[in-house]
C-alpha cells in the first residue's frame, strides 16, 4: 500500500495565521494542560462525565501543530505535560478519571481511548528515545488492563455494556488507537481485541459495519445518529483495513462517508442541524434552528476521516470535502475576537476559549454554547470543541502538499515553501506564491533540477482551470517530467460568485468559500428577500480586517447586499448586532 503522507511545509497567510492564533490563545496556556492532567488524579469523572477526553484531544491537535510549526516552546510544554501524565498511571496500569468501583460506564472507555490517542500522537514529535519507550510501555499497560476486563470471556464485561450513551459507540471508538498500538508493538492480542469490537458492529443497537455495507439507509436513519462518535468508529475500521487489507471494511467506510455527504453535509462542510446528530442536514440546513447545530467536533472528525481516505486512495473528492470544511466551518469556529462564551448549563458567560462550538446557517448567532462543557473541582472549565479544534487547524497546512513514492499532490494553493522528494529521493524545495482562496491564481517554482510527478488538483467547484495556459479537464493536472532549477508553473482557476437554491432560500459561494452576511457588515435587513429575478450583479471590493473576500451585490435599483467569507461573519456575537446568515429568503413574503 503506497500511502500518501505529509511533507515538510511552511505557509503564510490564512492557514498559518490560524495556527499561530491557536498556539498563542490556547496551546501555550499552562492551566489548560494542568486541568487536563489533574483529573486523572482526582477521578472526578466518577460522576459519569467526560473530563478525561480533554488531555488526548488537545494533545493530538497540539502535537500536529507542533509538527507543522516547529515551535520549541510548545514542544517543551507538551513534553512536560506528557511526563506529568505518566505519573497518573495507577498500580493497575490504568489512566482513568473514574475510580475502580465506577469504571467502565458513562464515558470512561471514551476517555481511556483519548489517553491512547494523545500519547500516540505525541510520539510523532518525541525526541527522547527513553521517553518514547516509556510512553509505549505505559500505553500497553493501559490497554492490557482494558483487554483483561472487557470482552466476551468469562468474568468480562461486553464493550457494548460499558456506556448508556449512544449505543456504546463512544466506547467502541477505542478501536482506532488499539490498532495503532498493534502497529507499534505487533502484539496480536491488540488485533484480537480490535476484531472483537468489530464483531459486535461497534454499537449495542445496530451493526454499523453491516448498515454501511448494505447502504439501504442513510446515517440519519440509523438507530444511533451521533455524528462525531460514529465517524470516529469508522475511522477505526480504516485503521483495521490498513493492517489487514480486508477490503470490506474499507468499502464500509467509503459507503458510509458517501452517504453522509449526500444526506448530511451542509454548504459549510459540517453535519448535524439538530445538535450534533445526523438529521438529513443537507435538506434541513435552510431552516431556522433555535437550538445548537453544526458542531466543531463533527467538522474536525469529518475532515480527519476524509483526509485518511485521501491518504489511502489519492481520490480528489476527499480533499474537496476536506477543503470546504476547513475554509468554512472550521475557520468560522475560531473565536478570533476572544469573546466570552456561554455555558448552556449555567446560562452564564465565561472566559473565552479559542474555538466556538456551533456554526449557524440561517438567521442566527455564533457563541450559542460551549460543547462538551465541564467544570473542574479546582476551578475553570474545558469543552470538547475547544479541545479538538487544533487538530483541524494543523491539518489544513499539512494537507496542502502531500506525496508518496511516485506522486507529489498539490491539493491547496498557498503562499510559502514545501520540501518534497524527487524520484531519486533527493530533497527539492518548491516555492508557492498565491493568495488562495481569495483568488484562484498561483505560481509554483522548483528550486533544483529534478524529476517529479506533480499532481495539481482541480477542485470540484472549479469549472475552468489552466496550468501554464493549458486547460485542465481531469481532477488532476499531471506534470510528470524533468524540471530545471528556477522553472515555474502558472496555475489559474476561474472563480466567480455562484448561487445555490434550496427550499425557497438562496446561498452564495466563491470558489471553496461559502459566503454569508451579518448585521455588522450589511445595513440591509438579513431577512429581507433576495430576489434574483430583479437582477444580481456582484462587485468585489477590498476585504476588510479579518475577511478573505468581500462583495457588494446589486439586486436591482438601489438594493444592495454585502457578502463576505463565512469564516469572518458573526464573530462579534456579544455586540448589539450579532446575527448572521448563509441562506437568504428568496421568495416574496406577504
């Protein structure tokens, strides 16, 4: 399996700005890490909750951010955190936020899964050989305890009986890190444990493998519809396929993800208009929703699984999904104003976190609640989306250029540099110049004489693309040739504002960007119908602070609508003009 991998890359502009924002406003805050580790000593999740997830979620994202940014201060913070976490392993080998008497219920298995996830991702940046061995041994002891207690043997508890939440899918998501420990150690008992989880279908209420393979129901029609946890289980199936080659599990994931895209992915690249649940969001997205919707955890997990599928296949459709989610739902979730955020539990505003949890689509506001909110006995709080967001932020630049032994994939244009390997294994630097996604133009310059097979992606939204003046009609422009030092490649993707109609509403996109408006940007009432038959002419204007693009659209007469990129809209949710919308009324109202 000639798997596609990331490369050493440095970007400027929107992607790197997001990374630096998260580093400075979240990952270098010591209290966040102290609280995440502390609960493994206090065992305060014995009340049945999920504080134990924060360590692993944050560490996964932070390790990827560190891998991309090469930030030495951040590396030291993460190393110190992992060392402190190692001191929390008890005499049984457990890392758990539950006391032994209350273990294996609630979110205990979910949190134990995230200990493995965090430790395994830290290994990607670990520079200390002795520490690396200590981590691997700790993960084995941790997993060995679970394997001894959970299973179908005498005196064991079935994994599908370890939680009363969401058909135990949360517990069964330990499948993915179990496979990763097997990859590291080769110990067959971990593979056996993975096969045990799969044999139960990953759920107490249905068999998720069979449902996906049969493809008779959309995921929103399954007995369990919790989007984030379900996708996490299917990622575990991909990991299992990677080590066994059993194609039916790969097929199950592909079919599931295709069904999600058809029935539940919205125009900003997220799912779930009813809280965090699959609910036929593709059709529901135009409706007003009073409650929370479009959770950031769902966004990042959708991106992660699609990226993993791209790594295995090189199929451009997965990178298209990834790109739309990243530039819209993910970047839209950044709390760039560092507004205070609402605790739905207490209905009080608390100190700001770097990420917002929920993303509005029709006549609503950001900042409607903190997903997965829990307080700590020693004070402070954290949330699931706050902890997971950094992962997606890191994966954006880390996915812009990727390669395997044969091909170099230019997935996203950007401004910066990347080092790849040519066909002889020699390191070659590519310099990219582009203001993408503000426009579709870019230049790639090759620093050295080399032989490369460059695959430059033609996005699904792009109707007309040229490379060096030649039209591109396939999903990749392939330049498989010898290059001379200093040789340049010109890329041009035509971008224009496009309209999308659904359920009596209209929305607008520009390249990969979903456009929106808010009360801060546009004096026109957001609810006022946008009647395209009266004429519709968009003129691009200078983007303002925080915006990627801005358009003033004439709708006939003197009626104008200001549109900007979704990620910049609604960010001042504590102001007296907090409302925003993606979908506009497009039919006359009485």
